[in-house]
C-alpha cells in the first residue's frame, strides 16, 4: 500500500481512539471522579499512540512534516464531526461548516506545488 494511504488509514484509526479518549467520558463517566475518567482515557489513548506513531513515520517517507500535520488536523476534525453526530447527537451549525471548509482549503494549499 502507498505510504500516504497507509498513513491516512492509520491516522483515521488513531483518531477514533483519540476522540473516544478525549470526549466519550463526558457522556459515559460523567458521574465518576475526574481521575477515573483520566485513567480510562489514558488506557484508550495508548491504542491511539500505537497507531499514530507508525502513521507519522510511514507518512513522513512521502510527505513533509507540515503536510502530515495538516492532514492530521483534517482527519481529526472529520472523525470528531462523525463522533459528535453519532455519539452525542450534535447538530453542526453553519459557522462550524464554514470553519471546516476553511480547514479543507488549508489542506489544499499545503499540498499545492512549492513554486
């Protein structure tokens, strides 16, 4: 598989774990002390790092560090939007959609030729 595609797949999976680690406790552990939520989140985040580190190492063979970061941010937002819709039932507002479009534009500018 191409390094960029491999990196994207691993980053998507990594971000699923990251998003659950960062936000799922708000719904599922809200009655527990924050330390319980932190420990559970750290346990989930371990799997995020087990995917994210190789994703960045593989991606760096074909992309610059700036391109990797921008790609990571758009993946993070895409995963978060899906998570917020499905897990929390959130409804995106127009300004959220506009912000996401601006970030997509940043991705496009990052991958343009350097001329």
